[in-house]
C-alpha cells in the first residue's frame, strides 16, 4: 500500500468530529484543503481498497461505537465560493449551509430563506436533498461537480439527478462543489427578516441546545413521524445518555455521554412501538456508517 497522501491521519476519534458527539475511531481520516487533494485522497482510499465515507459537519450521521474501518473524508476544509453570473453562485462542498443562506440574503438573492438552522455543509445538504418548510435544496441546484474514484470530476446538470424526498440519486459519488441558481433582486432586509422568522420557529420547536442529528425518521407518506412518535407516548423516553426529545419527538438528543448504541437502541424501540400501535414502518433518515445494514459505507 502506498503511504497516505497529505492531510490524512490515522486512528481519529469520530465523536470529536461529528455533531452527535458519539462514535469510535476512523482507521483513516482525511480533511482535504483543495479539490485536487480531495481527488487524491479518494483515489488513494480506492486503490487501497478501503470503504469510503464522505462527511461534512456530520449532522445527519450516527457513527458506530466500533468506529469505521476505512477512510472517512471530511469536506469542511473545502469552502471557496464564487459568483458565476447574476443569480448563480458556486460553492465548494464543505461550505456551511447557514453561511450560504446569509450570503444569499446579503446579495438580495431569494430562494434559501427556508434553510437556516440546518447545521450542515452544502455537500451534505445536496447529497441528502435537505428540506425545510416544504422546500428542498435540490430545487435551487443547477449543477453539481461530482467526483468518482479514479475517474476525475465532472459537472452534472441537476436535471440528470434523481431528486426525491431526502434523496438526490448521487449515492456513492462525491459532491465536490455545487452551483445554485437563485432569484435576484429581492430586498436583503426582507430576506433577512424571513430567515429570522424561520429560524425562530425552529428554535422554538426543536432541541437546539443539545446534540442530535435532526429528524431520526423520514415522514411516512401523508403522515408526520414526529406526530406518530408523540402519540405513541414515547416523548421523553431515555436510554443511557439518549432521550426522545421533549421539544420534538422525531429528535433523539445526546444529553451528555450517550453512546451510539444507546441512540441505536432507542431508534429500534421507537420503531417497534410505532409499528405495534399503528402498523407503520418508520424508515431512518439518519445515516449509520459502520453499523450493519446502516446505510452508506
Ligand atoms: C439541529 C438540527 C436540525 C436539522 N434540521 C434539518 C432540516 O430542517 N432539514 C434537513 O433536511 N435536515 C436537517 N438536519 C440534518 C442535517 O443537518 C442535514 O441533513 C445536513 O444537510 C447534513 O449536512 P452535513 O454536512 O452535516 O452532512 P453529514 O451529516 O456529514 O452527511 C450526511 C450524508 O451526506 C453524505 N455527504 C456529506 N457530504 C458529502 C459530499 N461532499 N459528497 C458526497 N456525500 C456527502 C454523507 O456521506 C452522509 O451520507 C438537522 C440536523 C440538526 C442537528
């Protein structure tokens, strides 16, 4: 095996890198500072035969307590932005979504006001087609720069992706950068006011002071996962250091010292309880790398 390229470390504790603050060690952990370095790291991991996991801020991820026996690449060092033409902004994958909302508001570019209070990167948001207030980020994307191991990168038209509820069709490809098309000519103060309103509503109804991954489950068609969990009486239930949030039943919070296993067991408890009471199979939204059957790995 060739020695790792620049900016890859061995044995890195994932709980120190993800939003939930749980999880064991990654065998290798890369944090590229440029798109070229991202490509080198992906190609190196691929040539060495390691499972690859891409992360941004890890705000929709529950890493296993046993860690990840492969290469985790974190994009937060990739944060260049450029206005390409009026209404079109290009952003590298690791740019923070909240900062992007602020930037668009300042330019008077309408279209991102529903997305404050999501503590992720644009790469993570696009990969999972993040949504809020009935809007999906995919509706604002015009092109995505996708990278594949050993194959370089190319700009893909948004219309060639498979946008659905919390799904983009990007799957195992890597989001290197994104171009968004927004509507010019709005009043920055008005956009700021609307964004603040959305953010306040979120802060009033979601557990912002504690670590979580946002919604644990997807909404089943025509229903709200949170409402089902609340109706089932599980709000406030604890397991080890994890609790079904009092503020929002579709959040499980780390009250301090939770293990990923605590959270995973609470997820299973909710799932079987809701299934028993309402015959509804709740599907996980949180990504669980390193867990058996846990999603992307
Ligand atoms: C308090 C709170 C509120 C939230 N509110 C919302 C909300 O309103 N709406 C919503 O949709 N989500 C919400 N979330 C969940 C989460 O913040 C979003 O899904 C966010 O977009 C994830 O971004 P991230 O950078 O943290 O991605 P990560 O959690 O690091 O990764 C998520 C997934 O994206 C993949 N990924 C990340 N970056 C890349 C890349 N560059 N290339 C390829 N794949 C990549 C990962 O492999 C993983 O499968 C919330 C979370 C929290 C903690």
